[in-house]
C-alpha cells in the first residue's frame, strides 16, 4: 500500500514539474514587448506589416519582418526617403526601433524610424490590454508633440 502511494505521489510530482517547466517560457515574456507585432496605420486604421522586437542586454530593438502592402512592380520595397546609410535600404529586415530601455512600466529613451517619411523620432512604448497591444509613440522633443500607434501582438 505504501509503495503504491509513493508511486502516485511521484507521478503527481513529475506531472506538476513538467507543467511548471512547460509554462515557464510564458512567464518570461509576460509584461515584455519582446515578440512579433502587427502594425496598424494610425491614419488609415489598416494593418501595414509585422515588426519583431527582441532584447539584447536589457535593450529593445525592432525590425520589419513582413509588409502587407506589396509594390505593383514586384521589386523589393526600399526606404527611398531615408538618409545616410539607410538610404534605399530594403524595408524587409530594416531595423526601425533601437535603444529602448525599461522605464517603470514602459520602455523609453530610444528611437523609431518611420520608413514612410524616412524620419527618426524619439520613442516610447507601453503594453496595453493584458500585453496583447503595444502603444508606440514617436515624437520630437516633447512626448505631446508626436503620434501614436497601437500594435497587436501576434501569438
């Protein structure tokens, strides 16, 4: 009888441990913008593409990994309005977010590139709706002089 109880206890313990380790990665990403996000144009309300955000040594970066607007000529999209080294850089793979650092419940102090106009803005981000949405704000000087977009997390 004791042997059977020990086997049941061991089985329950192993099952609980397995469930804990399977769910652990989900805990690591909670309350973090790391992942993939569908961008929504703040002017048209239409989806524009997918941004992948990653973290390196506590700093967030993001790049374009998919665009929904396909050029009519079939050629790869380029950042023709960008300046310097980014002039005519391919849109796919283009790093548009850099140097974002945790600041309380948000991420700030970094930069965001708008490939539509080639301009670089100060940026801040904050999670909304149980981490399913990301409010991204680009601004010049003061945060109230800028514009925001709400991106949707892709699972």
